[in-house]
C-alpha cells in the first residue's frame, strides 16, 4: 500500500474562499526532490496536487540550524515507513490555532522540525468584486481571479468598456459610467494574506477587443493611472497616467515593470488625449494582471 503524507500549517481554516493551501495530503509516489533553501529550512517538492504541468507543490520545513541533511534523512525514512493505519503518515502538522490539540510531527524528526509552509504553483479562485460601481458598464461587470504562482500573487481582472463613457475635456481623466460612481478597477492592498494584491512589482494590460464607438465621440487612446483616492468617478482627474497604451492593437500586451504604486492606491482607466466628446463605448475588452509579493 502506498503511503499518503499529511502536512498542515499553523492555522488551517475550513470553508469560505481558499486559494492558498493550508493543509495537504500527497502520495509518496509524487515526490520529486528537495532543496536546502536555508541553514534552518529545507524544501521538499511534489508533483502538483492540482494536476498542473507548470509547477509543483512545495513543503518547506523549518528545523534546527545546519540540520538540513538530518532533516532530509528523517523525511525519507518517514515517507517510506510502514504505518499501521492504512498508509496515512502525519509528517508535519503545525495546526494548533483555534483548536485544543497540539502540533504533531513524525517522531523520526526527533523534535527538530518546528513549522510548515505549503506553496502551490498556481491555485486560482474567483474572488469578490475588486472594482467600484462606476466601472460596471452595460455588458459584463469586471471579473477578478487571484492565485499564487510560484510564490507570486497574481491578480487578473477582465474588463469590458461597453457602456462606459469618456468626456474629452482633459487627458488623464477617469473613464467610467456617465451617471457617476467610483470607477476604480482594484485597490493595492499589501496584506500578508491572499486577501490583497501584495506589493505590486509588475502589471500588464492586454487588449482583447479594440474599443468601439457607441454614441458621440470616444477616444481609443486609453491609459491607466494609480491614485490615492478611491472615489474618483467619470471625468475625475486621476493625475499622470503610469501606463500609456497609445494606439491600440488587438492582441497587444503592455507591461509596466516598476508601477508607481503606494499601499491603498486605486487603479483607474483614463483618457490618453482629448479626442473624445462625451462619448460612450460600444466595445473594448482588456485583461489587467497585477503581480505582487508578500513582505518578509
């Protein structure tokens, strides 16, 4: 019978949105290898439990100083043990928060392992709306997904401009519903959990459908700007845009490697010129992707 190895972090939550793995059970046959990532920590890698080709599930065990080889030997011994409970092997269980139990580690570690960290290459989930009411046009509302990809927090938002308006009296003004409402796309939240974007180090924008004109005159020069205010609406001044997309081409990707983002700033679509005259879009689809990091 094959062994199945159980790992749990310090606080395992059940129910609700879970896009980071807090506890896993993996078959021993999925083991790939290990990496001494620090003097007091070793990473053990398994094929992704989500069946993803692009990466692996990593289990980082914190242990005594300069005891990497000792930890690896113990890990291999526990992984290949012959348990009497149907192949279920508790390798490292740090989950004590909110419960009455104590942590449990395989006895082969001889009390040397103290914490567990679990990372998956890419586990995505639809999350609650990150946008303001003023960015919901007459087609579909912005849709947000978030996941961890090899340690990076990725936030992906699909946006349809249909029904949104641009006034044209000044460049860098906000695109949004003419009726008003905060028209931000997402807030930069440097939370240490997946409830936020993390510290944003890069952003990309892909043009999937070119902007088209519904009524009056639109502009196809669309930019993006970060602003400290979360209340800017249609025709509001967003300040100098950080991402200038200029003349759009369908399928084109724009990249900003050093976004000027401060914690709790808000991201807006803005007019890149003054070509519009109270125009309303009948099309225009974009995918905005933010790449963030945890603090450490």
